[in-house]
């Protein structure tokens, strides 16, 4: 568990649609990052989470935060 206000460890994640990868280190010192983990893409929970993140897009932007999922 990461404490509030602490940095997450660097991880490298795939961008499936783009066929590329990115790491949290790319954002360090530039933007805050919120990660959404989707273990089960086909569940009803996911169908509510993604639109919820999209609805908060401007609030994330105002907080200098990139929301990634």
C-alpha cells in the first residue's frame, strides 16, 4: 500500500492500442498520475468506471493530473 502523498514505484505499462509502452517515470516532476486497473474488462463495474473518469477529465486537468487506465 502506498501512503497518501508518497510516490508510487516506477512501473512500465503497455499501451495496447498503440503497441507501445510507457512508465510512470516519464511523468515524474511533470504531472500527477492516477492509474485505473481493469482486471475484468467485461464487468458492469468497468462500464461505470470509464465514463466516470471521462466525466472528471476537466477536474483531473485542473489538478495537473493524467488519468490512465
